[in-house]
């Protein structure tokens, strides 16, 4: 689960990052509205914690741009103001929840987990289809007819990205950021290793689907000719 914290109080931001890393989240941070929006528009985050009062661009403006660009990440607003109007403005702009400062960390954690469950429930029973294969998003299995192969966590994440963007070139950098995060120090060719694993599993299923490499760019899921 990927989390973005947009909060200009650096001590608070880093404390929250440490807290959610311990909860098992992959966490990135931004300390002003402009940088936060730039990160959010990548579309890689499941949840965004967004402070209302930010330098360069306030939280409401950031949220409006996020929704204008059709980014579906769940957004929890943080505000030092308790007036009803501020809460209404946030919700009207596309926030999924809000919390007033000062807050109890246990409540923040509980609300973030509630948002994560809500997002998961939206597609927990869905199956992605392409060509003659299916991706079971509940059991993390790749299937063709009665045949099925279990995918590792990274294989599943990569296959999901490819199937959500079928017949479209997906950049290698996007895959790395989506799966390992901005601050990851993994080797650049790590995705090639998992692509190789997925190709072997598609071959084992005798599928028509193939993962093609676009040299210097990334990958595309298509059909064999």
C-alpha cells in the first residue's frame, strides 16, 4: 500500500512517515503544495494525507487539481481549523475524510486503514482480463482456463500494471516508482528480472499474451502475432 504525506511541518511529516512505515506502508513525503501535487499526479498512491495549510499552494487547491486530473487516490485532509465550512470545502473538493489538528495518532492510523479497506473493497472480487488470460486480484493468480499459476507480490503488482494498461507502453521508471517507491535504491534492471519471470509463467500457461520490451522505454502487454 502506497502512501503520500503532504505536510509542511517537517518534524510531524517525518514522524508520520516513520509511524506508517511501521504499519507496513510504502511512504513518500512532500513539504509544500507544489511538490505534493507533482507527486500526487503520478497516480501511484493509494492514499494521500494532505494538510490544508501549505506553502506555495494550499491543500484545497492541491486536492482540486488531483481530482481535476482524475486521480482516484483516497485523500484524508488535515486541518488546524475546526470550522464546519472548512470541512465542507474539503469534502466538496473531493476529500474522502478529514481530521482536525491536534489529533491522536491512533485515530489517524485507524482512519487511514479504513480508507485502505474501502479502496480494496472496490475491486477485491474483480478479475482483470486480456486475450486468453485472467488476473485474479483476490488470490494473486494468473489463469488461463482451468490452469492457474500463483504470482509473487512483485510479479502480481507488475502484471496488474501491465493489464490495467494493456496494449499501451508502460515506462520502466513508472513501474519502479509504483512498486518500489521514489526513494528506492533498487537496480534499474530489477523490473527486467520480474518481466522474465512473468514471461515464463505466460509460456507455462501456453497463453497468446506476450510482454514485449520497448528498448529504452519500458514494456507493453500484447498478443503474439
